[in-house]
C-alpha cells in the first residue's frame, strides 16, 4: 500500500463515524485502539502524530521494548492473552488489559496492580463460540467473576471483550457482536457491570469494525487497516 498513515487513520475514523451515525450513535462514544503488534516504533509514532492516543499490543515484552522509545502520552492496551506470571509487568506497562479470561488472572492482576500502587482498567474476554482452543471465559462464569471483582480496589472491570472466530464476511460476525452487547446489557441490568460509568465493549478488528460499531462497540481494535499489511 502506498497510502500514508494520515490517509489510513482518516479513512478508519471516517468509517467509524459513518457506522456510528447509521446506528444513531455519536462518534465520540467509540475509541480507536491502533493494534501495533509487529510494527516498529517509528510506525507507531507516525500514527500517534495523526492524533491516535491508544495503542494495542498482544505481548507484554513487545510493548516493553517499544514503549520507552515512544511518547509518554500514549495509552497502552494489552489485547492478547496474559500469563499470570507476567501480571506484575503488565500492570506497569498497560493502562487497559482486554484479556482478563479467568478469575485466577483477575485476582493476580488485582494483586499486582495494588502492589504497584496502580489502577488498571480491565475487560473480561468472553468466549461466545465455545471454542476450546481459544482464550475467553464462558458467559455462565461472568456473574461470579464480576461479583467478586466489585470488591477489587486496583483492577476495574469495565466491560467485555470479544475475539470472535474469523469469518471473511463481516456480516457473519454480526450475531456475535449482538450477543456480546446483549450479554453486557443483561449484566448491567443485574448491577454487575457499569458501576464505574458506561459499560465498555471491545469488539471489531480491521475487517469488521464497521459492523461492530453498528452493534455497539465502544472500543475497536484495528491493526492492519491503520498500519498497512503485516507482511
Ligand atoms: C491483531 C489483533 C487485532 C487487530 O487485528 P487486524 O486484523 O490487524 O485489525 C485485534 N485484536 C486482537 C486481540 C489482535 O490480536
């Protein structure tokens, strides 16, 4: 691709705004997280200069390597699986952890953040497809985790995250987005989500973020549409 970071960022932001408008939502309700895994610090800096403040990485070590060379104003999001033994490192580097996928991990992140004197925003990664091979918590396990996390002081569980099975046609993913939104609404209705303000829904990637915004995403995680091909 020969287009510039400026053109790619503008194109994604315009498409997000158009999708929000189609759903009667305000574009300010949706945050763009540019997923920068595998891309060098220079590419991240170029996108940051276009006004993008949130960047996502899927490995703790990769973020630790790149972040010190980049502006402090960047907010880092961990979007990939987190091993419990890396919780202490994760809470030092990331403002948001999208991949809380077990009660044990939630407790370890809570403990690590408390020990580091930090607060971390977290999302519970949900497995809606029953995929044994993938990370994510079964919907039935959410109420117990959220009830326990209501007593946490350092990890704030703000909503849900979805990494659906890959479908070439984004319309095939729409039912998963709808299910995640309804699940969040139900949990909010039970008083288990939303105590800290609005409920966050992290869903939608390069090929399906428009559909995700139409269905209520508050955070989209967009990599290749922002940075170009991953090669
Ligand atoms: C890589 C990744 C993304 C972004 O994927 P693209 O197809 O490049 O937009 C989003 N979420 C997670 C969890 C990822 O690992």
